[in-house]
C-alpha cells in the first residue's frame, strides 16, 4: 500500500524486474516496454561478468519455483530438517523445468551465540529472537534454528546445516556484539572449512 503496488501482482512484477535486470546485464542497449517502464536505449555499464547470482527469498511453493528458475533460494531461521524439505522442493521444481538442480545456490541465515554452555546463553538468545525477529507462520522459519552453545556445539549445529544441503551460511551474531563476531571468525569458521 505504501508504494502503490497491488499485493496480488507482486510476483508478476518480480518476474518482470528480473527480466529487465538480465537484459541490462547482457545487452548493449535495451529498447522495450514493461509497463509502467519504457526503456529506450537503456544500458548498464560496466556489465557484470559473470552476472551475479540471484537468490529468491520466501517460503511458499510459487516462490520456491521462482527460486528454482532464477538461480537459487535464500531463507532464514530454518532448522536442518525444515531446510532439507523446502530445498528438495526447489530442486524438484528445477528438475521439472529442465534446469540442473546442482547448478542452484542457496543460503540460510542463522542467529548464533557462543558461550560457556547452551544453558548459559539460550535464555538471552531466545529473548532477543522473540523481541527483534519474526517468523512467517506459513513457513518452517523458527527461532529453534538458532545456533547456541559452546564452540563445539555451534560447529556441530552448523555442520548439520551443511549436511542438510545448505551451501552458504549467513551468521547473525547475538545482538551484533563484537566479541561474538570475533569468536565466530576465530573459532567457528575455520573449523567449518575442514
């Protein structure tokens, strides 16, 4: 409502905008009408080479299909099991459309808090997640996906994400605290590269 976009047309508008972007990335000049946009000699320079990956975020099947047809899926706060279920749908939509599912990218954004024990850090983490984050009721997004505990516990939880098919992990340190960023960078990420 705030920007005058009819809610029921958002998917069509997204598809149109993706087409415009791809054309601007690959054609010297674009002459086309995409109401309300009229492109006359439009260009973008420098051209990205290769074109950047496009990850589509959302949870419903229609959008998971769009993700399958456009390069991949971006989600947040999915447990390994929830992620595996939806990722299987994305891969199935790609295969049905003749796209190799192994070419798709994905990423799962996860909150993380490292501390002396899971019990020591879980209450404050859950309070933060309840205060500042939301979870789509029609999705499998949940605060239960939070990565919490000792370094070893956090590494195990993140390895479970990778085992479920997550290709890229986007970590959201607890309340963006610098010490949490340092612990993740120093003690967690190197162990995930093994």
